[in-house]
């Protein structure tokens, strides 16, 4: 969502029963889930169970988001976002409110999940998210409004899912909805053109925010300030080259960033688990050498036994033939 004050485009009382004009499906509004400049989302009860319903007073908004969800459904493997269930109009007092119904994804928001499980899960979830962004970008879209609140860790699969596709924009166009803190333009590090590097900057900001557990207010902006924040957190410092490259817009694709993040994590992990050399006394060295000689003699004896056994078997086989 944009950072300026947002007015509700429409609002309905909890407990309201909604009937679609065209498909005649019924929905009881149970709880408000969130709202923004382009619409409001409710938790609702339907004949198919619990769902999420988004209303707007703008047909173009609903049509655009429905197209995004349909495009998500074409992604290989797991769905990137909520599944689309229904699209219709709700008419009240002569006014028409277009709406769509989508899957309600049960789970925790990213920050809540990490508070429960620990920040050691951050890299795992980021790698998973980069894989999903890669699919999204291949479909010709940029998520645009990537932030912790728009990411949910689904139960019980432990899988990252996108929610609130209101900012999803076709590549090449201007980002239509964003949150300043996760926007590279706000930090003076790029424009608001919908391209993969825009999402990758936002993802790096999501990782920084997750490590701190909150949004740390901007001072002057720029790479220097972000670099200082990265170095101040040990879980970020180990992947500093990857984050700084994302902040600078130097990744051409999510796949490239995913590969470098995986490689960096692997290198740091290998270095951490590498055996530490230990100084030994002369007596300890003699004992080690003695064991090595003994092991060598045993191996040589076993080899000779196997060789003799093999030759004998060949000899007997020749007699049988």
C-alpha cells in the first residue's frame, strides 16, 4: 500500500450477508482482514468453507487483480498466491460493488513466524521466496508491494505464499502500489519501473526488517546507511555481499540472487564446520604416526589375503571348466 493516508473505498458491517448478482453465491462477512486505497478484504463464511473476499468501488482494480490471480494459477508447482474462487458484483442501495473471492491461507505473517521459530529460518524462507519470485517474473509480472505483511507462511506446509496482489504490476510499467520503506526510490537507489530488480531490492529490505524484527527509521538513505545496518546484525553480515548487490540493483534475475545466496550460505557453513588445527606434542605425533603405520600394514595384509583368495577362485574355476 502507498504510505499516504488511505480512505476506505467501501465498508460493510460484520455479519452482513452478501449475495452475488450473477452467480448467486452467498457469503457472510465475519472479520475485516485489511484495507487499502483500492479495496477492503473480509474473512467470510461460504458454502465451500472459510474464504477471503475483496471488495472495491473500482471495476478496473478488481479486473486487474483477478487477472493476476489467474496468471498465478499458471505457475508450475505450488500456487504463488491465493486461488481464485469467484468473481461477481454486490448491489446495495442501487450501488454496485465488484468483488472477488479467493482462498483464505492459514498461517503466520513472516515476522510472527520468525519470532516463533527464530531468525535462522530467514535464509531458508528467502531462498524459497526467490524461487517464487523467479516464477512470477517469468510470467511477466513484478509483485511491487513486497513487504512482510504481504507474505504468509502457510500451515502446515511451512511454505511462503503471497497475499494482497494489489501492487502486482506488468513488467515495464510504473509500479502502481508500494510501501515507501520497501521502495528503492524512497532510499534514493532507483526508480519505480516494474522490473525484477525492484522486487529484489524489496526482498533485501524484507530480510533486513525481519532480522531487526521491525522497521528501523531511515536517516539519510543510500547504500552506506543500509550497509551499516547489515553489518550490525550477524545473521545479515554473513550474507552482506548478496544483500548489498540487491540494494544496488545489480541482480538481473531472482535466479541469480538465489544461486549466490545459496552459495554464500554454503561457504559460510563449510567454513564454520571446518576442523580447527590443534598443536600436538612430539609424543602425540609419534603415537599418530604409529597408528598410521599399523593401519597401513593391516590394509596391506588384507589386500594380500584378498588377492590370494581371488587367484585361488580363478584356479578352481579353471579346473571345473
